[in-house]
């Protein structure tokens, strides 16, 4: 799974870098992988990053990426990861509740 982090030796001056474990990934591949993992269109990623979809296309073809879109994407990824964890907890709690109700119905 690809991450966008400032907690890597390849990150200088707080500029986020794409990493797959400890291996750095270039921005073009990193953006394509993020789009694929999150099932995002270029337009959706552009809105997240605050740039035009043609800019995302340029980034994916190797155009240098500026810091601000990367920081916006990093923040969005963190928020989405939190949202996913909350939804997973709610799902687990609902399953437990359903199991309890189901177990109660099975008793004579």
C-alpha cells in the first residue's frame, strides 16, 4: 500500500513523499497508485489537491509536483483513513449487536 508521508528520510523540509514501505516511489507512480487504491478519477483527485485535472495528468506524466497539492492530498488521505476506521468500528459493533440478538432468538 502506498503512503504519502513526511516521516521518511527522503522527505526534505516537510515535503511529502510517496513510499511503499521504506521504498520511495516517484510522484507520477504514487499519484496513479493513490488514484487506483481510492478509486478516484483525475477530476476527483484534482479537487482534493486544489488543482485542475490537466495538472494531475501532467503530474502523472512526470511534471514536477508542487508542495501545496501534496500537502492537501496528505491531509485528505489522513481524514479518509480516520473515516474508514470509524466506519469499520461501527460495522463491527453492529455485527456484535446482531450476533447478540440472533443468539437471544435461538434460546428456548
